[in-house]
DNA sequence: TCAATTTTTATACGACTCGTCATTTTTTGA
DNA sequence: TCAAAAAATGACGAGTCGTATAAAAATTGA
C-alpha cells in the first residue's frame, strides 16, 4: 500500500505547481498585482481549481512564506552547528541569513507583504500556526547560540537576556536587508558593502557585550571567506535546488 | 497682494483635508483596503475632485509619508542639537525615533507600503524627489553625529565610515520597530521592553566601537528619563499638534 | 461493455476597485 | 444681467476577487 495514492500525488504536485507559478508572478509584479486569474492561466488550470488549493490569495502568500522560512531554517540549522566557537556560530548565523536571501532576494518582499494589510487575519488557522512555528524555531535556534555562550562563560550575563539579544540582532539583519531592498541609494551614501557592514557592526556589538574572544577584522575576513566559499556552499546548492524542485520538473 | 488668493487657500485646505481623511482610512484598513471612493465620501467631495489633487492612490500615500518624515526630521533635529556629549546625541537620536513613532505607531505601515509593490514607480517625480530628499536629510543628520564624534576623537576611526554606521543603526531601529509592529509575540519570547532593549544594544555597539566615554546602565537610565520626560516633551507636543492641525480645524 | 454516481474542472457572475471623461454646476468678468 | 471659463460630479470601462452553477471526466458496479 503506497503512502499516497496516485490521485493524492497528483494533487500535491499541482499544489506545488500553483505555488511555483504564484511565486514567479509575485516576484515579477508584487502581491497586489498578482492575479489569481493569471496564476490559473499560467498554470493551465481553471480558477476554480486554484481556489480548491488556496481559499484566498493571502493563503497562497503565506504558504510561499512558509516555504521561504523553511529554507532559512534549513541553512540556520547548518549555521548553528558550525564547528567553531559560539561567537563564530553567531556570525555564521548572520551570514546564513545573508546568503539565504541572496539566493532569491525577491523573497524578502513576500515576508513584508505577509505582515501588512491584515494578510495574516485572512489565512487559514493552520497556515498561521505553521508560520508562527517556523518563526519560533528560527528565533529559538538563534537564542540557543546566545544561551550556550552565556552558559559556557564566553558571553557575560548582563542587562539583556538571550531573547532580547535575538531581537536586537534580528532587527539589525532584517532592517538591514529591507533597507537594501528599498531603492534608497546606499552606495551613493557611502555604504559600499552593506552585508559586510552589518557583520562588522555585529562584531562590534559582541565586543561591546564583552563576548570573548574579541574580534579582529582579519579573523572576520577569514571566517567570512570560509563560510561563503566552503562551509555553506553545499547547503546553498540544496537551497537553490529546493527552490526550483518544488515544481518537480522532469 | 496676498501670497495666496482665496481660491488657492481653499484648494490647499482641501488638499489637507483629503490627506487627513486618507491617513485615517489608511490607519483603519491598510493601503490595499483604502478606497478612493471612501475618501471622497468621507471628505464629502466627489472622486473626480480627489483625483485633481492626487493623480493616483499611490500619490496620496507618498504625500502622507512625506508628512510623516517631516515629523521625524523635526524631532531628529532636536536630538542632533541635544546639549551633551556626541554619544548622548546619538542615543537621543534613537530615542527621538522611538518617541516619534509612539505618537502614531500606525504611521510605520505607511512607510512600509510605500516601499513595496512598485508604489514609488507610480508617484509624481516631484513627490519622489521630495521623499528622497527627506530621507537624505535624516540620514545626513545622523551621519553628522557620527562624523562629529570621529572628528573630536570620541569615536576612533575604524573599519566603518559614518554612512556605514548610520546604515547599521538605522537598520536596527527600523527593523526593531517593524518586528514590534508585526504580531509576533515578543513579550512571550522574553522581550519585555523592546525599545529599551535596542538602546542597551546600541550602547553595547558604541562600546564595541570604542566610543568614549563608555556607558553604564545607570547613566543610560538617567539619560532616557531626562529625554523622555523633559527634553523632548515640547517637541512631541508640537508633533502631536502638527499631526492634527493638518486638517486645519476651527 | 456501458449506464449511474461521484468527483473534478470550467466559467459566468456579483460585488468591488481604480482612474477617466462627458456633463452639469459654479465662478468669473464685462 | 449673462456669456465664457473653470471646477465638480458621477456614470462608465476595465480589471480583480471569490462564488456558485454547469459541464466534463473519472469511477463504480453489473
């Protein structure tokens, strides 16, 4: 007895197809301009069929976001198990975030859409729960790095607890990526490499928190090089493949 | 000869009325749900008249954003002239940002809407120019604090230039406020006072950058108290008034 | 094999929105 | 007062979402 019948497999495949088409159209035109009729046409199914899979446009969006966050969680887990100091793990986590977004920068828009205009109030309860769960997992993954560093004494316990530190780092990463996605001319301002800027600033913050050992620019450069060209390459390749294979082409 | 004729004054007043009505409806329902028919009805004018003032919905949004940023610039200038150390000025700048948003938290949504869905590509060129100019002014205001601190030796010149430091701080403030505006349960996570968390983290970052004198939690508390209950009170009152007086009631 | 039943797909439709433009109303100036 | 100019109006076309009904296809059972 197969785990899924032929019919069920077909339905699941269609679901993936719709998501993939939706993702592409969303990237091209934005959420507001995304039309369900267009998705139907492009996927070569009727609108009624689409609405059997997603009871509203917002539901489609949140499912795309969940996919998106699964990718982030995947590479975040890789970062959290980096074989090095706790400090290196935290930097790896930030870099993971950077690299993940670099795979498909337009995904960032999805995460913005989903948080405005009452989108979350329209989606299915189960989808919202899954979304929140993904969020919580990523947060706790990051928090565990801080907590471990405190437990082993690398990071002295100060004013802020692990959750607060996560909030701060997350703010900086997320805000930094949003600002880059906006059309504000950062380069003209004098910010030539925003990702590297955030890493340096994060290192400064960790120094300020008295996280030992302190950082040097040379060490940071070496770590970044290693992470970007070696440690994460396989995970990134999987991520890229995962992105496209949701269509289950071929 | 009056600077403006009666007619011109009437038109300007109507313009303000439309913006005010638009702002309220935007706050209530979000940008996508904001209907120009509704604005027309609420303002007791016809839609055609509205469209004489704003050639599209997006144009209305960006004008609201410009108003919004004028408020931020106003209180930011107050922060940048805080009579204290450069370091205190920078903290004042962050607090100004916090207090400004506290006056009308829903304004943050506007600043998000305007940066997605190709809104900026639909607005009048002059509006976009004004928007960018406001942005640039706020950025350079913040950059000047960093630059002054470097010039006088309080902040050693390191890896990052003033613009890059602004980018980092701005990322943290903006990202932090967005995360708060989302419905993610920060309090449950363990972040009881996000604003204070960011200030502490900013202080840690400045410590890490070797900005002298170093901070202590007690000094920070005292500074915050002074800023929130004394230094900014008048500016905030003006901001609140400005918010409502755009309608030019009475 | 073939009719009855169930499931799946397609599409016409109502309700709503944006932005336009011909028509109506108001204002201006002789 | 009254004609010309300016401004305000709202019906309209085009396009969207989500639904509900009709058509088609697949499955069943004899």
